[in-house]
């Protein structure tokens, strides 16, 4: 009995040590975020152990955990029609609200989920919940794209899936089937889904034979570049939940089918050093010293290597491919894009990706709304339902839907 009384405080102290993270004072509901992050880390460590034992790929196991513990219910609405379909070989989930009054055609949003190109699904409750709320709030048809994931496929297959599904939906006869107004369609996505949405939007803007054009793009803390892993937000938030810098670099390596041994080289920007000739022409497009406001730059300094490793770009040419890295697109491509919404969070390594894209779009003459939240973190829009319910998630989701409602 005495041993138990000694053991319990020790276990409590160890648990508190594992859970506690020093977080910026502005982060809302910090202890809840620490608990969420501790849960993620415990699951990830278990998955990596299984991978190390050669039992299964850790991303496959992690997705198994996600699906197993995904017990939250989809949005409950007897009126909302949810169907699974296949658009040009790509699975999608379609959310249709009922017709209202004499309204004949509805607005529409093509939504692409996040998860590092490797995790989650259009069918998980978190994304079904979000897309259902978008559909009901906007009285819009929402098409949620179920692209294939790493490790089953790597770039460019996720991009191709998103592009094929979107182009299929934009066909006049398909829009007519779902009673969608062809002049009121947006594309949207969060995190890696925001990356895919941005890349698809760029490609569609270049296709001259399309009869239906996207009216808007709305990107939620999108992943837009792998050129510089030392932007101010990457430096400031390198250890922030839910997406520390090391994890984001690993997702890029998974997506581009690279070797884990490259992680440190990417971390210190050796892949875009001044001696890497193929990267030089892109440097001005990601010059955060001119693209970011002072409140984002703070006192951080650029990390530019004089001599790096040119072989990295030879091994992973997609590091400089705008289909994978939309922030590398040229000005002419950006000038053709539709009105854009970008949601960024202060406590997120990807904050500066979104802010730089907003400034480049603005320079190209595209109407842009940069919706920045000082107390929020990566992934917060998805965390609105118990047990991972955050007030910041509800706040950011409301702001995002409000913009869509006002502009679509």
C-alpha cells in the first residue's frame, strides 16, 4: 500500500511532464491544447514503434487509429442529403441541402481535406461535420474529395485526383444534375488540402477550353512552399502543437517520396542554397523579407546557405514544381486566379506560407482577404466537437463561412 502511495505521485509527475509544453500566452485554452498534443504524440510514437518492428507503415497504422477512434457523429440533419459518388475515378462525398422556396440553383464548394497528404478522409466525422455545416450554412452543394493518400501513392497522384474530381464536377451536365449555379463555385481546403486546392485552382486558370470557371478560392492555413523551412513562422513555432516543424518536413518527404535522411538538409535550407542553380530563379518569389509585414517578421533573420546540396533537388525535383509548391507559381499564373481568402494562425509554422501567398496575389491584382487569428493554432478549424472542441475552432470556422457567404 505504501508503495502505491509513492508510485501514484510519481506517475502523476511523469504524466504532467509529458503533457506540459511551454506555449505562447496568447494561445487560447492552452491546457486543452497540451492534452490534445500529448495524445497525438503518444499515438505517433506507438505507430513509429510498429513501423520500426516492420509490422506496418506508420502512416497506415496512424490512419487505422484515426478511423478506429473516429466515433464522433456526422452533422445531424434530416434535411441534408449525403451521398458517396465517383467523379472520373475519384471518390467524393456530396452534401446537398434541400431546395428552398423558388430557388432553382445553388452555390457550391469543392472541399479538399487536410492531413499531410497522408491522413484523414472525406468520410471522417470531423470533415463530414465541417462540410455539412458549410452546406447548411450556405445552402450550398459541397463536394468533398477523397483523394488517395501516402503511402499508397505520392506526388503527383494526390494532385491529379483533386484535379480530376474538380474538373468532372465543373462539367455543365454534372452541375445541372446537382442543381448548381455554374457562376457560383468555390474551391477550398485546409492544410495539405489547401495546397491541393491552390494547385488545382492554378491549373484550371490556365485551361482555356473550360466553360465553367471557379469564382473563389478559400484556403485555410495552407501548405504552400518547401523552399524555406526557416521563415519567421517556422522559427517561431518550430515546437508548436499540432504541427511542429520536424513533422511538417516529414510530411513533405512522404509526399515527394523522398528519403528520411534528407530531413536535416531540408531543415537548414541546404536544398535552396545559393549554389543550387535551379533554385535561384525562384528566390524572389519567396523572399519573406519583402513579402511579410513587420508584425510577422519580428526580429528573425533569413537562413540562406552559401553552399548547400544541389543533389537534393535532383532527387526531389518536385521541391521546385508549382503543382506541389503553389507559392512558386509565376506572376502571370497568379494574375488569372479568382478572388481569394486565406486564413492564417499566429501559432502555426504555415502562417507565413499563407501571408506570402496573399501578398503575391495582391501584387498580381487579385482581390485577397487575409484573415489572421492571433490566438489560434494549426488545425483549429477542425476542432469544434467534443472531446477536441476549442472555442478558437468555432471562431475561425464562423469567420471562414461568413466570408464564403458574403462572396460566393
